[in-house]
C-alpha cells in the first residue's frame, strides 16, 4: 500500500514548481513499484540487443556481398550486383522519408522509425515479460510520441543497423575483390549501349570526386559484348562498384544515423511534461495546494519581553504621539480617536501594520522620545507575542505609555459612554489584553497605576493624550 500523503508531502518539500514535484513523485513511486529497476533492466537489454544486432548486420552484409559477387567462376553483372547491394537500402530510405513526411497525418511518430528500429524495440521488450515492464512500451510511447522525438530515436537505431550492414557489404566486396579475380559485364536485349555508358558515367560522378576510379565509355561499351577481363578494365569496374556502394550506401546511412541521434539528443534535453493532461490535472491540487499547514514558524520565547527604558527620558521634553497597531479596516485612523477639533493637540504616528512602518517608528522614537505615547490596538483580536513585544519596545522610548483597546465599548460600570456603533466589550478579550500588558510590565510602570494602562473609551484615551494623568 502506497503512502500517497507522505509522498506528496515529500514532493512539496523537495521542489517548488509543479513539474519538479511530479518528477519527484514519479521517482519515489517508481522505486516503490519496481518500475525503476524495470527501466534499468530494459536499458541494459536494449544495449545488449543493439550490440548483437550491429554484429549480426555486419555478418549479413558480408554474406550479401559474397552472394552477389559469387566465387568468380561466372562474370559479375554490374547492374544486378549493384541492385542487390543497394536496392533494398534505397527502398528503405525512401519509405523512411515518406513515413517521416506523413507523420503528422498518420497520428504520431512513434511507429515511423524504420523497420529495423521497430524490430529492435520489439525484441528488447519481448525479453522481459514481467508485470513491472509490461507498461513500459506504452509509457515510453506516451512520453516520446509528441512531435518526432520517438521517430528520431528509433530512426537512429534503424540507420545505424543499415550502416553496419552496408559497411559489412563494403568490407565483403573489398575482401573478395582483393582475393579473387572477377570479370565484369552488363547484359541487355532491348537497351542500346549508350544507355549503359550514360548510366555508368552518371553513377560514377560522385565517387570520382572522392578518388574512386570510373570506367570510360570505351570500357563500358566493350563490357557489353564480353566480360571485361583486362587488368585496367577490371580495376575500373571494381572501383566503380566499390565507390557506388560507399557513396550511395554507407555514407548516407552514417549521416542519417548521426542526424537522427543529434535530433534525438536535442529533443531529450528539451523534453518537458504536458502539464495540461487530465492525469496531471488530478494531481495538481495534491502537489500544489492553495494553502499548506506549516506549523509554528517561530518558537515560543522562554519569557515575554519586558518594558525597558532605552534612553533617559527627561520630564517635559517631547510631545504626545498616538500610533495604531494593526487596527481593523472598519476603524479609520486617526478619525477613530480624533475629536471634532480640526487640529488635535497630539501628533499622529500613523499605522504600524508592516515591518517598514514599525522600523521607522522605532527609529523616530529613539531619536525623539515622546512625553506621552498612546498605542491603539484592535481589542477584538487576541493579543499575540509580536504585538505585545512591539508595545514594550515602543514604551521603552516614551516617558508614559497607555494602550487604547479600540473596537469595543467601555462597560457602563467604568463610567464611559457607550458608542452606538461599537460592539459590546468582550470581557474575555479585555482580560487577555490587560494580562498581556501586565506581563510586559506596562501596568507596573513607575508613572502608571496598576490596572490603568489600558483605556476602553476613545474620549478617555484622547483626554489622557492631550492632558496627561491630570485629565483623570
């Protein structure tokens, strides 16, 4: 039984993008299901079968050369010999080119790699009938079937095997010509001698550029009446035959094999998963969830921060400043605290909602310590360590600090007027805030009577900010 949840969690930790997580999942599941071992076995068998096929192609090519040239007892018909050595090869190249040209119309390129290449793939698959390897051909076809990638890979194998066969034929022709004496002739009943003269000259034009000998018109014409047994004539025909085999057989297959291998390698390097496929779409919510539980990002400190004076604050210096710490959007600032007077008698320190605003407030208060500091907080929220720590840090720069628990109305027994738009005071949250402020030492401030560190009423907070403790 697979632990998919654990695998998905590990994949999310191992990569940040969807494709990377898919590949990690495939790697883990492939190892658990035995697919990785099956792929490695498949690759090993493919190399062995390919090496054996190359060796077999060399032997068959050599045998084909011996078959078409014979033992030298009979003259060699140059037309039939060349056709026997190159005919099937030329037909195979034409069929391969036609298949590649029609690939888009025939529904993919996985089956257009050539007869020998497909035979090699089928033989490699046949040797392993295990359950883990049963789906490998289909998976390989699904992965490589896009575009011409699979066709380039199988085509490289196909052309490599044909190259080995034609190389064996060339070596066979060279060995037989070197060890036996052959006479060369062409025969016809209806064609004139000029047709063979033109045929020999046209076919020998490219080999002649590489230095292969080509029989002249007189030699070609003389070979039609009787086998050419003259030394120069035999050498010319032998060079013509060997050159045609190299230029029109061996070299084209070598170039095609190298071309297909290069295109295969380039395609493999650029291979990417089709992330829009339905199977991948079902995995996207599991590997790329909208949200993840990351646990506790910061460990709980051994002790809560305590109020500590950062600079000596001289009585009478500085002014009154009010700041808002993570107020809700329904509590406009500073309108929630301001009276109807157009110019308040205190300075607005702004909202401290982000890291940059908090850093600026620390620097400002460190350089210009306020005489009175009022911190407005959203009392509907539970106090956390970060908020209480910031209040303690800011209070260390002020001569006196109070906290206004905004967003709730003061109880009637505290003598404050209830705002019609404010919510009833949740006694639990008020108690948590008072306990949190006492925990950081704010209630024990030298200039603060215990229990007076927090205001529930905006008017009382504003009065203290403008007049100090004498407003009470």
